[in-house]
């Protein structure tokens, strides 16, 4: 394979990864808006209409966001040792 072709393939691959990261970042920001128990229940209801595989990425993001919120909540109220 020529160097020129390899470089083009690398550029295309990197551009695809960048696009995926940007899309995941936008999705994460949109999902972060669902914070109240009622909003999350509604979202869980909607996700329940689809298979685990179809909603895998969304559920991963939501779980990560929940963990981050819990950790932040524990840090805010925790006594300093």
C-alpha cells in the first residue's frame, strides 16, 4: 500500500472517530437534561420500548451521569478528614 493511501486512510479513520465523539458528547449533553425522577421515569419508559442493544449507549451514558451525580453529592456533603 502506498504511503499516500495509508495517510488518507488514517485521516478518514480519525475524522470518523472525531465525528463519533462529537455525536456522543451531544447525546450526553441532551441526556443530562433529564434530571428529575419524573423525567428519568419518562425516559426509562421510552427506553423500555426498545431492546437492550438498541439502547445500550444511552443507558451507559445515563449510568455514568448517575454515578457522577452521586459522587458529586457525596463530595459536597462529606466531612473533611
